[in-house]
C-alpha cells in the first residue's frame, strides 16, 4: 500500500491534534489542499473569492481552478496579511468566500475577518501553507474558518517533500473532500462527482509523521533565531508581531527602502536571501484587472526581503547574516 492506507490515516489523525481535532485529509500538495477545500464547500463557477493581493500565486490559482473568480483585496501595511477593511470594500452579490493567508507564518486577523464573513454569509478558507503551529488568541491557525489548507513543500516549516493537508470543520464537507481527492469515489469504482488524483503517498505520510513530532523543536529554533535578529538588526524594519499572535517565521522578512541594494549585498556574501513576492497579483492579467488600488501590496512587493531563519542555522550563521544586513 504505497498510496493512502494506514500510514496516511495516522498522519491525518496526528495532524488533527494540532488544529483542534478537526477532520484532516492528506493530499499531494498545498495547492491540491486549497482546491479540495474550495470545491468541498461548493465554491465554483459564478462565485467570487476575496484573496490578498500580496501572496504566492497558488492562492489565487486555486480559486481559478475551481471555476471561481479571485477578487484582490489589499493587505495590512505591517503584517502584510489580508486587511478586513479592504475585504469589506470588495464584497459583491457574487462573493462566496474569503481566503486569508497567514503570510510568512504570521496569523491573519481572523477575528475581524470572521465577523465580516458572518455578517455577509461567507465561507472562510484559511491558506495556512506557511503557518504550521502558528496561532492567534490561543487558537491554532487552521482552526478558525470552515476549511484550511497546509503545505508540506520542501521549504515549509515541516515537510513531506511535497504534500498538503486539507482541514475541515464540517463533517459533510470533509466527506465531499474525500471523494474529490480520489476521482470522485468514496467506494471503489462508484463515482459520485468529478474528482482528482490528489492522494498522498504513504512514504510522504511516513516522513510527515516524523516531521510533525519534530515541529515543536524546529519551531523553537526558528523563534530563537528570530529573537536574535530582532535584537541585533537596527537599520531595516524587522517583522512586527501583533498582540496575541504566535508568529512561526516561515520567513523572516525585513522591509527596506534600499531592498535591491540589500539583496545584492546579501547574495554577494553567499547568503541566500530572497524576495517573497516581487509583484502584487494585480500585475498579472490572469487574475483580472479592475480599478481597485492595492497600495500596501505594491509597497510590500517593492520593499520586502527575507533572510535565512531555518532551524539548520547556527548562532555563527545568524551573526554573519546580521553583519551583512547592518553594513
């Protein structure tokens, strides 16, 4: 049994403990998890889904791939997460869901977004691809909305090499999701709907189970490195953590008015700094164009640079990065 089976089921059950015991379904990528969540909630053709204008393209791609339309809203200028005020401005009669992203591992403002959703009868799907173990007000990311999607890509805070997890609050939605990930079947060769092959291999789940057990240890190392950066970096804006939030630093992202110079200096010094993300989604015609401005998303795209913060780093590595940043 190399696909699905007992190893995958155990991984799902163990991961569920991290998201308030919600139903979890392991899939083959974070994008597959997003598509599964949206489709299981019945979101599709004719619907609009509000997404942040500053995020990885997979967030909006998943909306397109279920036949719905992504509607871009602006982000908070401090956390770069979806702005509730901007969301309100983007709601129309076609809006079916809000898709916040816990960007860089910092929780989106879920309390406010859930209030907006409740007032307008909207579903909430969390893009928690970067937020394993993050929380807000003591509630874990992935346990706020109707559904949530995690990624286990090789760069994430925990990995299965490639993979994802779809998380559901509603048992019926979870049952639909189980069919969607396996060619529309709940029983072998009995097709209830059009589905996909989104199944997770057992080998990936085995890796994921070990990674999940190590996640607290790996996260503490990230937090320690982030604290060191916070103490030592003075010449660029460091990440700000909102009250009650637990940031898990998938990325440690600086904001700099001299971003391109800083990035070049880091790379010249052999430090693998990167920009996540160099463009707001409004720059790409595939996501549609309208006159709604995204000034915070555009400012972020022009100023952010992420420096290494992973658990593999030593204190010597941290000091070396700081020396280049400060110079």
